[in-house]
C-alpha cells in the first residue's frame, strides 16, 4: 500500500528575479520568505515567477508579498519591448500557489505487506500536507532633467500600481534620474544598468498608489503580469542581485505547448529523485529537502538550474494537487488554449493563438548570488515531453508476526535494507551517518543471518 505526502510550500515572496528598490534603507532582501507548514524556514529569500511562452509571445507573472511598508515599495524591471497599458494587468497569487502545489517535490509512502500472506496491495491517496508612497505615477525630472537622457515612454495605472516605462541613453543618466526621483537604488546599480541600455531594453518602473490599494481591500500587493512579443526568452536576475544579501532561491514555472523548457546559457540538471530514504524523514522533510538541495548545488558547481518537475498538465501520476483547470491556466497567462476567454483584455497579445490546448509545465529551481550566474537567464523551448518529478520514497516494514520461512527471510532483510537507506540519506544530504543510524535505531535490529548454502541446495 502506498500513500503520497506532498511538499507544498507557502511562499511569501518579493517580486521575482527582478529588482525591488525600496525607499527604506532597512530593507535589503530582494526576496521574501519560503516557509513550511511547521513554520520552519525552508528557503529564505525565495522568489517565484511564471512564464507562459509560445514562439515569440510571452506572458510573465511576478509574484509579490513585499515585506515592508507598501508606501516604500518601488520596482524597476528591464523589459525587452515598450509596454503599453493593455499589455499589463493584475494577476492572482492563488494561481501561482496552485502551480506550486501541483509541481512540488513530494514524499511517497509504501507499506510492506505481510510476507506470509498472499493478497494484492491497494493504493490510497492521503491529503497532501503543505510544505510553502502614494507617489505620483510620473515623477517629472528636476533641475538636471535635460542632462538625464531619460525618456518617459509611457505612464499609466494598473490596479494599485502607478507605472512608468523608461528608456535611457546611458546608465549615469538613468541612475541620476532614479536618485533624483527618490529611488534609493543600491550601490553598483550603474554598472548593471548599462548592459540593458546597450541592448535597447526599456525599464518598467512601478510604485504603489496607496489610495487604490485601499480600495482593493487587500493586505498585500497583488502579482503583476506583462504580455509582450520578443525573440528574447530571458529573465533578468543580475540587477536583482544588488539587493541580495547572500543566496537567493528562484522558482520558475514555465508553461509551454511544446514540452520541457531549459536554461540555455547554463546547465539544467535533474534533482535526485526516486531514492528510498528512512521513514523518520517524514517529520523532517523540510530539513531533508533543504539539505539535499544544498548538497546537489555544491556538487554540481553552483552555476546550474535544477529541474524539480516536468509534466503535461492534463494529467499527473501521482497528483499532489489537482491539475489546473483551463480557466486557471488562462489566469496563469496561457494564451493558446482553444476557447477564448472573455475576461482577457482585447489586446491581441493576450488572445489565444492557433495552437492546440496542450500545456506542459517545467519547474526550475535556481540558487544564485553575486558570485555566480554572471549572465541573466536565457531559456529555450524543447519538444521533450519526458515526465519527471522529485519524489522520495518511505517504505514502512510490516509490524505483524511473521512465523513462516518467507517471514523469517523478510526479517533478516530489514537491517541491510535500513543501512542502505541510511547511506543513501547521508549521500543526498551530507548528514552524519552515525546520527542517521541513531534516529533509525538500526542497532536494535537483529543481525542478518546467512542461510547455509546447502539448505537451498537440497530443496
């Protein structure tokens, strides 16, 4: 009999992979918190972003749970094209949470049957346990505006956000404009702004309109979505490192009609999966996964993207959460579904394309800091439809009386089996093997007894 226990994560995140310039000097973290159900911090400074991509068309969703006074919130995002109001909208955090819960790594529980009985085991699913300034929209330049070489290409409001789209000729001017308009940008921004300017990228600048936020009745800022067409399939993370204090964890959910997506300019590695581990890990799954990820991160040389999940969203085996409905997928930015969605803006970039209704999800986990990932992330779509999930197996031994020969053999097999699980866990996590054995209480098990070879010989 097997049961499935999912690791669903409740994430509190700052806007993902991009850069939050806060007015308050006390706010350094670019990302928020990644918290397990047991209130144990799993991944500090974790961010989420959803990318729905088909051809040159992209819908990018940035999750946000800004930790601080919302009047101090400000966002600067390099974008490949000039965005108009109809290309920006408010998203729903619950949709991102659904993508997370659908794709999380999970535990799988198996229960050994009576070795002395003959019956078919049955499978049973159990519920998954969770593992997760009212500034003006357009700030006019001050005394030095003629020297900035910064152009306000567009300004508009979307929900509680006042938004500017800027272009700039050089990073000195852009940095001066931001400072003179009360953006307390971190030291070193000028050097990282320049590459985006050389690529003729625009800058999406957002602030919070407190009056509009109060109208929403929300206690937190809602996600922002952008729809655009560009051959660039990328995510700017370098600028966000200026706000980083240590490692940042980034979760990217890429939705495609074709198959898996990969990071094009760095290696994409599958997370270890399918190993049998000691059953006590059920109560320490958060610590286990965090340690396993760190071990894999150090082993692989750090400049890698880890694949945690890849699956066609029309099904799952097993399911840690129900697949998203078509309506939920549209809200996640999927624009190629067969039927039109009347709630979407009339802008053609949000309309369904002539593609089929397939949606393939790729979940990538990236850890980065100022020392690694010297380039922004670029991605590539592939036709690879191989399914993959991070899953970790707990096998519970049979606890009843076993008097038959098969039962005796089964009992003799437990100690080497548990020892193998202990060694596997130590290898995955770098935990001390002696501590693992003590928690498993392996020493209390009977030593395996070798069966004399002649007993089997004369049967």
